[in-house]
C-alpha cells in the first residue's frame, strides 16, 4: 500500500529561505529591551510597596486612639477579670516584681 503525503511545502519556499533566515537576527536585535526597560518592573514593584507602607502608616496614625501609654485602673481591672487571673497569681506576680 502506498502512503499518500498530505502536506507539501509552499512554492519557492527554499529559494527565499536563506534571505528569511538572515533577517531573523536583525529582528531579534531590534526587539531587545534596554536596561531601563529591564529594571522598570522592579522599580514599579518597589514604588508600590513604598506607597503601601506610607499609606498604611498614615491610616494607622489617623485611626489609632490617642494614648499617653498608661492604662487606667478601670482598664487594668477589666483586663484582669477578662483574662481569668486569680488573686494568688496576682499576689505572686506583685511580690516577685517588688
């Protein structure tokens, strides 16, 4: 049984092949990115992180409750009650830290 070839090369394909192959390196050199184009994505990423940190800091400073760093007696009592600290533990802690 004879196999039939179902494909063929275009006409004059091999006559123009050498010219087309020589044109390929010229196209590749023309499409190479410059140093600035190579670094640009990294600069954009760094700028994005910097903006996120600055905006996050601004938002935290605006929304944070003003505090002088001292908790009131009521806040301390509420914390101790909610954290189930026994009086024995509290006495031990106070006697150890005096």
